[in-house]
């Protein structure tokens, strides 16, 4: 039997689902007979994992799926937007199917009891343990972790075997017809093109798009505009000049071939502009089911002996603690998972004992109608994207003085006593581009916030959003950015040490290092206009084997501001839920204050946070931002920092007018540099911010990196 529930609202969902359950075998007097959701495990592949890891020995890799159900009558699910409009199976349940990969000891008696879940980023496993490529990652397997990767995002296409997907239902009207509503996408060409595919967006472009309700773009609710920069006025493109179609120059000229997943523009898309497309979309996915799938997947592997068919859980009885981790977009998703109450399992217990949201300043838009979990937020592109209205503050009693809303990320878990130990990691990018500072201060940027006892926040000083770090990671393309791209300073080693600290806190009760963040109180967290960089002049960097001059550093003070947006009366901003009916959203002209880390006058590196070996023994200035070099475009280079090396000698820097110290002044000679790296590495090990293995690698690298005679 298939039915559709059609009333929106938590209470109505429960009542409607109860009716469905009664019709599917409930008591004849209307009494609800609750049925446990079914969960079925299928292991599709089992293979040896390369290597042997300490006393734990060999690992194996399992791949498979979990097919599960979500009960609309359960109050732990009623936060899910449009769950009442999802198709029901004969048991009155909503179905999903999620893919997973697991690394586990072959001999589970050697497992430590720790299950580590790493959330895929847009379906990609960014943090897949690979000791062959990164030998230091072996630490997790040597400690007997069970590593789990399972899908949570319902619009990820199965474009490769390595991408993990979850199937979630499509909401429908009661009569089975398509639900429609407004949808907004940005089309951001990087080169001239006759057409562009949906869904568009710098971050979201490879996801499955929402198709238009009609290909007739002359209907109300359809528009295409263009502008050079976010703050410029939108210039309408006449409906006669664009179509939902594919086209390709002379071979298939405008108006092209009709298509629900592409837009063809007369004269083509110009990379000097960003284009905003608004249309009436159809068939919204009930994307929030992905969070329920994640909750139930981890709970199954953690606590169940067998699935609903009696298939054994491959790690049954061996898991005592669960740690969750997400990086960037998936770290935002882990915060949303916690914020919406999904860390409470169906039996009331905790799903995760610890969560590490890594380089994750925002939340993820997964629980609205026509949700866009893969979107981002930038200065020029995706500036008004979802993901910016849910609270930044973590404390359950956080007060947002800009919106007037009360309650932070941990409000629900505090009420259910299911809050985990929680780490939040922030790179410099999170401050300049991703609006990160409001987690540290009140909304007006006037006072530092005290964080809950179960929280640590770590700022990775002088870093960009990701990357390998080191001078070999730096590239220079002056047509793209004025300064060499990348940061020598990185957080990869820091993250590894902190994750072990989180394990120790959860499993052994060992308190982790205190939060390390910039603060208003000591002048290390300031308004962008107050950042005082030293002069950086007269340097070069290799471009295609030839040394090219780096322009003298010119600080423009660009950052991504943080307006309060209004998405319409059916939108629930504090939860990033509901229905967005006003697109693009209205800017209410009330901005959250954005603050950034202050820098050191002698090095240009930031003064606060966790300063890694590369920051304590620097070779140059790692900038937490870079600029787009295209004339007329006002933007920050996307998620990318910059690097300007130090002069070798004092005489050279003085002759160039560079205000920073030289390598000669810092270290004297090569032996002095090796000593500085050794001291920095040993100090970080003592502070539990660097693992001994990584410290030795840093020292060995310094011995082979010639910087001075």
C-alpha cells in the first residue's frame, strides 16, 4: 500500500503518520501500534586492506549498503522538512538506502572499541585513511579504530565508484502530483560558454539538479539576470535570449536542444559576469532523511548484533565509543546533525560521543524544501546561499542580538542529554571568506563568548582552507591571483594530533588542550580594517621555471560580510528549515560583525591560535586569503591563501623596503633553522598538538631543506 501524507508541521506529521500506521495494522480502536523501523545490511565487497598495523595487524575493507526506514510517527524524526509528504511503504514507513565503506581489523578482538565515522564531502571521501600515501595516517589503524564512511547527502550523483550516495524520497502532493516552488541557482562561468549545466554554483555544480516545472521560461517565476559583482544591480536577460536547453556554437546554435538540466544563452555566457537563475522547480527531495540515515547507520554498527533479516553486524559487540568527523561542507553537516537533534538515537542514547567539525564555520542547508546541501558562501559568488541563518553560537543559551533569536547549536542535545564532546577547527579562510568569527563573539563583535565545558575551538594560525602545505604546494599564476597561491603553513599534522586528543577525552577522560582562538580581549581578533601587515616587497617566485616578480603586497581589506537575510514567512531560519519563498532573499540591512586574526608586525603571520612548526619556524608569510586578479572583479580567491617568502638577508630586505625579518636574522645559518624546527616540533609534542612521528618527519625535512649557507 502506498500513501502520501500531506499536512505540514510537526504535530500534523505525527498525527498523519499515526493514521497511516493504524491503516497498516494498528489497533482497530485507533490505538497506534509502533513498529521498529527495519534496517537491512548488504555487504557487496570484502577485500584485504594493504599493510599491517602494529599489534592490531591486518585490516579489511568492506563495502555495502544499508536499506532503512524512517518512522514519520516518531517525534525524533518530525523535524525533517516534508517528511509528511514522502511516500510510505506498506509498513507506513519512509525508505532510504545508503552506501558505506568500512575499514576494520580482520581480528576484531584487536579492535580498540572506537568507531570513527568520517562524513563524505559531496559524496567524496576526503579523509579516507591511506597510509601508503600518508604514512602518518597509520596511527588510527595502529590504535585499532573501525573507520566508517557512509553517505548522508541525497543529491549526489553516482558519477564514480568512489562516490558514496544515499537515496532519499521525493516529496509529492497527496494525489501523487509534483510539488513545485521557487528555486535559485548561480551560474558562474570560468570561460566563455554557449550553455551551462544546472544546478550551477561554485561549490554545488556537480550535484543532481532540481528540474524546472516547465521549460517555458516566459512564465511567472522565471528569470535570468547578470552582474559583475555581488553588490552590482541585477540586469535582466530577456526571456527570448535564454532557454532551458543545450547548445554548442555553430553545431547546435541558440536556442539549442530543449533540456531540463541546462541553460542556453544567446551570445553565450561571459566569465566577466555571474548569472542568477530563478525558476519554478519541481519534485523536492526530502533531503533531511539523509540525517536520519546517518543517525541510524552509526547506531546500527555501534549497538546492533544483527539487522532486521538476521544478517550479522560485522563489528557487533566490539564498539564502545563513536567519534564523528566532517571536513568543510561535511563538517558543517555534522554541526547541523547535532543542531537538529540527530545525535539522539532512536533509543534515546548518544549516537556520537565526540564530534570534530573541521574547517567548518557554517551549517549545511539539508532540511529545507529544495535543499542545497552542497552550496557555499563567498564574497562574490554564493553570497546569499543557504547555510547562513542557523546559529553560529554553540552554547544552548546563545543569544543572537542581530536576529533576536535564542539558542545555539547544542540547544536540542542539551535538552535530551546527548551532547558530545565537541571540537571545532577553523582555518584562516573561515574568518575571511566563510564568516567564522561569530562563533567566538556576540553577534555585534563586542565581547568574547565563553564556550560550554564540552567544547574546544582550535584556530589553525596562518592557514588556508586545505592543502598539503610546504613550499612545494605553492603555485603562482599571476593572471589568477596577484600573490603565489597556497600557504606553507598547514593544519594536517595538527588535526591528526587533535583527533587523538578527542579520542583520549572521550575514552579515557583526559582533558584536551584548551581552546586556542583569537580574542577581542587581547587584541588578536580585530576588524579587518585594523589588521596591520608589515611591508612585503621585492620578492620573486617561479612561474614555469622562470622567476617572476611578486607585486608589492597591497592589503585591500576584502572580506565576506554577513548580512541577515529574509527568505520568506515559511522559512525557519534558526533551523535552516521550512520553505524559502523569497529568492533571492531580502537583505535586512543588519549585519553580523566579522572579525579576523591580527598579524605579527615582524613576520606577517597571525599572532593567535595553534601555530604549527611552519608558523613557529617560518620561511615566509602565509596569507590566509588571496585576491582574484581579473580586472573589475571584486572577490577573494576561492578558499585559497597566499604566500610571500622572506628575503634571505637583512641587507636584501632593507634594500627592497621589506618590513619583515629575513631568514638570516631569524636563523643565522642552516643549523639555526634546523634547531628552530626541532624546538618548535618538540614544544608542540609536549603540548599534545603534534604527534611524535610527525615531529620527527618535520625535523628530518628541515635537515634536507637548504635555506641558508
